[in-house]
């Protein structure tokens, strides 16, 4: 299937121009002026209060460190000196809860 694109262009042809420049010239000229005036004005965007709050929160979270170095260091020391303990029952409960959420 072929598509014939002859005669198509982005600029209006002579016959199209004459139609545009006909009786509605003053009206189309006015519309063109309005469009060019709007194009000359810079666009403005306003964010909702929720979007502004989310943006502030995102900035605050971005400033937080990825790792709590103090907590990591305290756990490392506790493991080294043997004082770090694991509550096996609590760990098992957490694992079962997680499996329940995953598998329903």
C-alpha cells in the first residue's frame, strides 16, 4: 500500500493562502497576533501545596546519610565483644509475618 505525499508541505499553498487572506483576514490576523503575544510571554507553573510539601521532604531525605554509621559501629563492636544477641523467637515471628505477606 503506497501513500501519495505529493503536494503536501508545512507551508500553505497559494490557494490556501488566498483562502486565509480572504474575508476573514482581520479576524485571522487578530488570532495570529494573540498567538504571537502568548508565545512571547514566559510560561508559569504553579505546584499544589501537596507537591511543594513532597518536594521539601524529598530534599530533606536527600540530605540524610545512606547508612547510620553510629548504629553500624555499635553493632560491629557488640558482635566483636560477644555481647550482640539475637532473639530467635522474635526473628522467627518476623520471618513468618513476612512470608504471610508475600504468599498470602
